C-alpha cells in the first residue's frame, strides 16, 4: 500500500505554535485532520531548545491530539539544531511523521533516516521542496524509501530562485511557481506519496482568494493543504474532500467496473462512457479519501 493511500483521509493540516497558550489550548477542538508542530520557522534561535522540550513532552500524551495525525517539522541538518531535533524525535515511540524542510539531495535523506533509526524510531518523512536544487533532484528525493509525502514551500522556493511568489493581485503567481507546483504533484503521484500545499497569501483574510488557491492545489492533484489560519480550515475541508456527488459517481464507477470484470470483460460502460482500470483506480482513491 502506498503512502498516498495510507494518508488518503488527511486533507487539512494546521500548524500550532506550542508555546502560545491561546492556540495550543484549541488543539482538541480544531477542525483539522492533522496537527503540525514546528521547530523551524516559528521557533527563534533563542527558544529552539524550549520548543523542542515542549513538543517532546506533548508527544508523550497523544490523546491530547484527539486521534489526529501529528506531524513535527524539524530544522534542516545544516543548522545547529537539526541533528538534535532528529535525535529527539527518533526517541519518540508515538506514531508521528517528521517534516524535513529545505531538503536538497537524496543523500541528505539517508542521513535523516539513519539518525531517526539510530535513536529508536524510523518515522516516515514529509519533505519540503523549497529550493531550486530540490526541484532538480525531485525524482531521487521522492523515490526515497523513507519519504511518505511532499510539500511545496512556495515562498522559500521563490526566495531561493529569486522570483516573486505572488502576482500583482496578491495571489500565488502561476508564472513563477506553476512549473514547480505541477512537477511536485506529478512526482508525488508517481511514487504514491501524499502532497501538501499551503493557504498563505498576503491577503489571507480574503477568503475568496484563499478558496481559489486551495482549489488550485486540489485541481493539480495535491491531497492536502496546510492552513495558515484556523479560518481557512472549513474551506480546506470542503474543497479538498470529495463532495457527496463525487462520492456517488465514484461508487457507480467502482460497481460497474467490478461487475464487468467479474464477467471477464476488460472494461465497463456506464452512461455511455467506457470505464477502464485507470478510471477504477481514481474512483477507488476518491472513496478512500471520503
């Protein structure tokens, strides 16, 4: 079974700053499929150790997360904190995913996986494609046995490339990020990985613009989206999850195909349309996500 299927029902994620009591107290009730804890961008150099200690303590009581998946973003190995983060997370026996930022090469993931395993637990990796080098190396990165998911960090990517992430309307620029977004989605599909985008735009309170961005992730084949604000979660849950009509149609496709193949036919015909194995696989995945 691929990671894409294992994580099929995870469509909405939200990053929660663990040292902020206002946001941390809302974790049990937030309407997200996964909680993301961060050791990287939201932790200053002065409080990295404190954030790490708080996260490790929190992972000792997974009941607080209400059965949701927990993803922890560490620091890159090139930083002073990356190895300590990975050793601490590797010692955690709970079922977590480690999000590894600014990956650049497959050999880097070999080291990440080895550190986690040596500490006791080889957690699956959610790797963030945020540099030009990572995009060039995407095939070798996505095919790594430890990788379960990919993320496109479009703001960091633009900073690395020297492009502008947003257009004149304050929306994600298709000119500067279109190629990268598509390539990451295709790599994730090719290797059976889940793929996440984000809801961050300058006008993050303009929910119409936010909806358009989230819809574009879904249209490209991304399976989940990380919310920059709790207000974005209802939109993510609506857009990224299959609708009732889509579920009903998928059930018809699955039933028609299975009935046809049971009779020895290689394909089915439903409402005048030929249903083949690829159609069946798409419908099955949609039902798993639902």
